[in-house]
């Protein structure tokens, strides 16, 4: 029998090393192997009972279903040219101006993030934007960073804009009306602040012109059906949110229905779409649920609860600012998914609502704009770029993020404090 103190140290080491290897990604080994391997070790060494591990993995069912639905719809949109159509329309609308092109790319990224989640912007829109800007013969970095950072900056406009929103609030997701009342102004300020900072950082690159484009691509009939399906799915999810229902099952069922309609119309094999879903991402999230449950089972949650009690001694506005910035920076040390799980468990244990809970969510969603390790969406963004034979260094990301993240986070926190005062 392993002494409790030794088992606690071993558990902490396995979790810490697994997450560190996930963030570093040595030898280009997929992140799921590090996290999945760590979760298996926790079970093998009996650091978490198998029954408890199964329960922890099952608790993520709503997140898994949401991710599957969004990934399926994103792949459907990619296959039928919706993202290529959007990116080519941005090139055409730029009329030879790099600054105007940047604004249009940022706007497209904002819409995709809001209505299709930040993962769609990072994974599917980014390659389409890269192909378009290569034709325009402009320096790619401003536009690629715009895709990555708007994927986080706009990710709390709606509950569906970021899977991390489901992780943080879990069963206590605010209804749509309350969500909009809390996050509309902070979201607008976050999006605007990030845009202005990026425009300032890349002012020299955006002073140049672009290569003339021969016209936007036409959207096929199947692409139009997919676009209509996306609108329908958004309506379904917003209705579910307004009724205070879970979002995972509606997202998955709506995506399956849209896929069936498009595949019948196009006479294509839906299995090809299912194979393109990143099932490894689902396994990664499940592994993180198990790890966080293991950490909670040995009383680590008491530390976060103690920190929560300490910050509540401050005046509400100062407590919210401190919480938002601490959570925002911490994302970049452990990634926003495990941090979101821990923060969500703490909020649930403390039955926290209102300003502090809103500050935690903004920190989880917006904080990752500081570094490439901050969020799953940014890691997936890097992987998507590597597939296109392009590498953006962590230093390039940090140089822009070190200015963009604090400014946007301060603006968003000011907005959420103001909304609470009204």
C-alpha cells in the first residue's frame, strides 16, 4: 500500500509532467498521447479509482457532443468551400489595401468565432485565410495572428463561442438573456481593443498594398445549403441557451441533420466527414477531466477555494480585476482547458455567481492571447499552420500578445464591472 503522502506527490508529478509535455509537444507527438498516457498511469497506479475516472470522463459528455457537432459542421463548411468563399470575399473587398484586408479578415474571424466556436476559426478558417493572403502576396503574420487572437477575444460573445464556456459553467450555464446582459459590453470591448492593438503593432506591415484579386469565388449550391444549415444550428443553440438547456446534444443532433441533408444532396459519403473529426481532441479533453478529478479527489480543490475566499475580502471591483488577471495569466502556464475545469469546479463548490464568476470566464477565454500555450484553440492553430509548411514562433506570438492581452483583458473587465453596476 502506497502511503498517502507519496501517492499525492506521485499524482501531482504525473499530472504536472503530462500537462507540461502537452504544452511543449516534444518530437511532434500529438498532445493526446501525453494527457491520455498520464490519465492511464493515474488509473494503473490506483491514484484514482477506475469508477471515479469513468464518472469524471462521463461528466464531459456535453462538451464532447458540442465539440463533435462543431467539428462536423466546420468540416462540412470546409469541404463545400464556405471558408474559401469567405476568405476570397475578404481579398476582393480589400481593393488592394492591406489595412482593409486585415479588417475584413478580423471581421470574418469574429463572425466565425461567435457562431461556430473559436476552434473553427483556429483550425478551419486559418488555412483558408493563409491561402488567400498568399495570393494577395502580403506578409502573413498580421493576418494569421488576427485569426488566432480573435478566436480568443470573441469567444465569450455567446455560450457557443468557446467549448471552455461549457467547461467553466458546467451545469450552471447562465440562460442566454443573462449571458448577453453580462458579456455583451465586455465582448465588444475585448474585440475592439484586440483589433486596435494589432493594428498598432503591425502598422508598418499594413501600410503596404496587396496583389489584385480576380474576383471572389462563387459559393456552390451545396455551400449555400451548409451556410443555411449553420444559421439554423445557431438558432437551435441560442434557443437551447435561452431555455437554459445543455448545448452539447442539440449541437451534435443539428450537425448530424445538416450533414445528412448535404450528403444526400451532394451524393457524398458522410463517413469521409466523420473520419476528419479530430477524435483525438475528444480523448484529450476526456483525459483532462480525469486528471482534474484526480487532483480534486486528494483535496487540491481546497487550495483554490482558499484563494477564492481571500480574493472575496477585496472590494467587488478589485476582486474581479484580480481574479480576471490571475486566471488570465495562469492559462498560459497550464492551458485554459485544465484551468477552466479547476476554476469551474471551484465556482461550483462555492456556488459562486455574478461578478467573480464572470471574471473567471473572461480570464479563461481571453487570457490565452498572451502565449501559444494558453488555449487548445491556439495549439490547434499552430498545428494547422505546420500542416501548411508555415511556423509562427512563440516569441512572435508573445510580442503581440504581451500588449494585446492585458489591454483587452482590462477593457473587458472594465466592461463587466460596469455591467454589474448598472
